[in-house]
């Protein structure tokens, strides 16, 4: 197969597509990933195409604030989305793949695939597109609303209306005289989530598959630098990192993390990210090591607990490592995953970012040992899954049906 994978967003949106591309290559297929610039994801061994968009710049400018996002809609977000939608259309037209696998943010992918008469497959990195009565769309309401859960999935179609001018530009790039009113349905919906985190709803259609996480094999994890290796070797380390969450109060959060960890006899490996955490100079000590980011596959299996924002990639990494979590959600689907981990006994009760204090975090950290047996058992179950392999087999079926 010739497979084009198109993704957009931050590092957590990119890495699953790169893992699938590597698996496709290992299984004898040709894969290319169209992706944003400066994501921080390691693209070694993968053929890539730039979409000419920089989501990191958006995060740095507006952080996680919805108000800032609305204020910058015209000046920042629309140009980024135009680059993604036009870039997606051109990548599909130029590569002529047998199948396109796309992130939901790549709104123009179905239209471009239809124009080239090739099947398209959507990758639901979080369950927000296939309606179900079992739970609301991730990132909408933070609690179960019973019979109304299905209605929350209407939000998945809002992007096409919001970015209609950018969709028109993508249609023009394809040489279409006008943008089609409707796209063909996806040949398959792939949900790269582990069954240890989410049970497949009974009312999902047969075309939606819970594949398991799309991650690289453990032996692909890079080596650590000597200082980090030594820090982890001494044991009892709390990993603390909020990924691409950029929000005011980083120093306050950093102080709370250090105070809570020290009260529980833990040292801290702090990943400052794009502005989620910061350490004041007066708090520095031999019991804290800072990095901008770290490789989760190398680090998390060696820590005592993981404090994170609840992004789906980090959630999979923590559970896969068998390490208990404390989830501090900021936005979007993060409360969804934090609640699921807590309900499954894999994390302490979540603490909203706005309510993070040393006292609350200290109580949560004191509870992690109780969670360890469940997280180790979940890790063992997750290791038995083959998310990328399942996805490859479905894509092979899709292309065979095309022939």
C-alpha cells in the first residue's frame, strides 16, 4: 500500500501517526506523514511532508485560554488552519496514495480524497466523532448526561462550518470549481485507544474500531543523558510535566509540586514544557532535575508516580509503564481521561489546574502506593495489545475493497 497519513496539532497529535508510519514501513508498505512544523516529535525513519503550519507558535502565543483563542481567531488560528487545510489537499493530490488516514483537524482530507477517488480513514485520537450513549464526546461536557450523550457529538461537525473560507481555499487548490456540500463517509474510524482505558460501546457501528494505542516498540526508546540516568537511578522520583500546556501560574504550580513531593519524601524530575511548570531559583536543590521534555518510554517505567495533564498520549504512556498517575487537567479531553483513570483505580482523584495546591497534591501523592497493583496489572494487559498492527490490517482491508 501507499499510505498518506495527515495530522495536525501538538506533539501528542503527531507521535501516534509516526508510530503507525513506522509499523507500515516494517510491514512492507510505503507511508508518508504530512505534519506541522516544530512539533518536537522525533521523525527518524519516516518520510514526511510539511503542512507549513506551526501549532507550537499558537500555543506559545495564547496558551490554553479559550478567550485568547477567540481573540486570535482571525490573526493566528485561521492562517494556521488555512495552511493545514490547503496543505492537506495538496499532499493528497501530489502523493496519489491508495488510502488516506487523517486527524480530525485535517478537515479537507475527505474532500481531497474524494476528488482523487481514494478511500479515507479518520483517526479518532480521542472518542469525539462516533456518537454513543455510553459517554459524552471527550472534551465537551465533563460528566455523563445519560440519554443526551449522543447529542454532544454534534460538536465534531462544527469545524467545517467555522472554517468554511479555509475549506473553500482547499477546494480551489484541488482545482474544484466549487466546494462539495458533503463528503463521502469514512471507510473506517480508527480509535487508537487501549481497551484498558475505554470499553468499546455496544452502539458503535462496525466501521469504528478500538485498535489499541499507536506507539513504537519499547526497544525504540532513546538513551538518557548521564545526569538524568543518575537522577533516576537513585529512586523515589516523581515525574511532573504538563506537555504543551502553556498557562499563567507556572511558578506557582512548580512550587506546589516541589513542596508536595518533598513532604512525601520524593525527588522531582520536572519537564517544564511550553510553560506549564517553572522552578523559582530559591527552590532549586539536588532533589530536583529540570528538562524541557523527556522521552516517556525511557523515563516513566523508572519513576514512582507521574503527575501530568491527562493528554491521551501521556495517559497511555503512564499506564503502559505501570506507574500511578495524578492528573491535573487544563482543557479539552483531559478531564475525560483523568476521570477514567481515577475510576479504574489507576490515578488519584484529579485536581483541576486552577485548584492545584501543595496540600491537595501531597494528599494525592500519599495515595499512589495503593494504586500500584492496579497500574501494573493494566500495564501487562496493555502490552498484549497491538494497536498499530490492528490499524495496518484494517487499512489493508480498506485498500483491498477498493480494488
